[in-house]
């Protein structure tokens, strides 16, 4: 999809923490390493910025954030 093909956005309201950011976290199966899981963090700012990070369940350090763009 090219930038010219990006559809008009629909708007929704997300509840944010007191610092103004909305964070969602879940566990995903990691098929690359067998039956283990990774945690996925999705971070949304009120300016439309979105970032994601992952971490293995056995470690406590998140990966550096990857900033996403709307496609």
C-alpha cells in the first residue's frame, strides 16, 4: 500500500494512564524458539505516535522501542 492509498482514519477514544500514554501488553507465542512466549508492549501517545517492544518472559528487559507508521 502506498501513501496515496492510505484510507481516511476512523477515530476512537482510548483510555490512557495519568501520564497521557496508552499501553497494551500481551503474550505472543514465539514459534522461532519452540513453545515459549514473548511479551509484546504497544505504546500509543496522544500525538498519534505508536511504538512496540518485546521481551522474553524469563528476562526483565524490554527491547528498544520500534516506532511504527500508519500504512
